[in-house]
C-alpha cells in the first residue's frame, strides 16, 4: 500500500554568497511522517515545490523538483530557488518572480517512492517570507519622511530648501555687475568680433560662395594643400571625421557588339546614366570605352554583360580589366557561353587602384564568331511591364 507522508512546514528567507554573487532563496524545512504518525527516517524522497499567484490551478510562476533524504528524526531541509546539487529539474527563473505584483502561494507535493507520481500536501500562502525579495524592487513612494544625506537623501523636503542648502538660491537674482567672471571669459570677451568684421562676414554669408570659390576650395582640399594656416589635417581634427568625396559613375550600351575570334576588344559604353567626377573618354578608334576618374583612390568596378551565341554548341568568352592600357592583375574570368540563342548574363566585380585621370576598360574575347553582346528591348508582357536589358553595363565608385 502506498504510504502518505505528512509534513510540518517551516519557511524563512535566505541569501547565500557564492561565486562572487548573491543567490537568494526560501529556506524550506519539514518533518516527514506517515499517515499513522510515524516518522519517515533515513529515507530518500522527491519533493516538488511550485510558486503560484493563487491557491487554485493557476499557472506556475516557478517550479522545481528536488531529491532529499530525511534524517533519523524525519527532518529534511531544502532551499527553494537556490542552485543545489540535488535539484532534478526547474521551470521558470526564481530571480524573475514578481513578488510585488500579487500575493504568492507555495504548493507542496512529494513522491515517497521515487516514481515521479506526486501526492499534494496542500497549497500555503506566503505571508512574510518574500519581504526581502520585495525590497529588491522598492519604490520611492514606499519611503516616508526625510532621508539624511548619509542615508542617500538630501535632508530637505523641497527644492527651495535644497537650493539654500547648496548655496545656489541667489544664482538667478544676482545682478550682472557683481556676478563672478573667469579670466578665460574676459579674454574671450576682449577678442569678440568687431562690428566691421561682423558686417563683412554677414555679407559673405548672405551672398554665398560663388562657383569659382567652391571649385577652388574643393581643389585645395582634394590636393591636400594647406588653406592659409588651416591644413586638411586641421579640418579632419576639428570635424572629428574625414570628409568623404563623392566619386561614382554608371554607364551602359544597348547596341550589339561583335568582334573577331581571339581578338582582345574593349566594351563600349555610349550612354551615361549618372556620374560625378568620373566620365567616359573615347579610345583611339573613337569608341567610348575609357572609364576615366578625376581623383586618385581605390575604386570598385562592377560590370554586367548579356551574351548570345546564335548557332548551336558552346563557346568560351574571356573578360578582364585593363588599367591605362595594361591588363590589371587577377581580373580575368572565363565564362562558358551556351549556344542556340540562349541569353547568357555575365557579371564581375574588382577593386582597382587608380591615380588622378587614370582610366579602366572592360575587355573581352571569344572563340566563335557567332558570339556577341546583345541587349533586350523592354517588354509589356507579362504584366507589369519589364524594362530593357542593356548589352553592357558598368558601375564604378570610389571607396572612402
């Protein structure tokens, strides 16, 4: 027959210091007895403890199962919420229990035979134990009276008394003639702008810098030439960051582009979509192929090509970048082109170091005369309509 175990319950609040932090828990102590009143001595049992917001079947806010062993008097002790080696499992976090939100109840259940079939010994209201935990969330409204400075307060009850205490109660009604002033403030006042200086500066601001002034200033900064007594390093130091230049360009071409077998051919970009300090310059054959920068820097070059091979079979296309007429290292990519009129879309991206007025070109070569760069016209079907695809497109921007 299954034995029932009765418990005499004792509660207290406990804090233990371990691993350089405070661990808090509720000290739970009980004497286990059988239904006939006999003490259950020297026996291993399991106990399940649940913290809830009421005595009904409400959701459990925290729960843990512990394995305990009674002593010769049937006494056993556990600490609810404290990490212990005999804790089997826990649900929820003890430190997250909201002690201030509502009254708390503890439900006691035991498993005398170690089968994880628990018998309830009842649910008990916690009237006094959580007060130390409530104190962790104490609000100012719970404090009555006046706290002394040694207790973390001000020792006064209103703002006027605080101003008097700090000897700043007459700050706003002191005449300017007798207010204290530092030597630094006197020096700044003596160095104020004269009226004539102010008028000149105001006129310059009202008239704004003209285009020639702006261009001159931009060139001075870009070339890192000292502006009077103010160098670029001074400007960066004052701003707290380095002013970033805006160098970019986007170019494309919609026309069909062909070449002969095994011939290095530059890609043409006849249309400028948008650009700033970067432009397209014609090569010696008057073709718009040279993407030319104004200022030195590291540039990201990205290209996209649409290739069609009209006859059956595959072809191989090579694409690479040339800088100032010479192949740029490690930029060659070989692509397999599928024949039979299939649209092959190729993309590539490289970082290129360029000096002032340097240029780059995108080159390609083929092994079959029927391979060429071809664009696609805009299409109205399927709805919504689709824009055109250029035969070749390239974007370039400077990294700041």
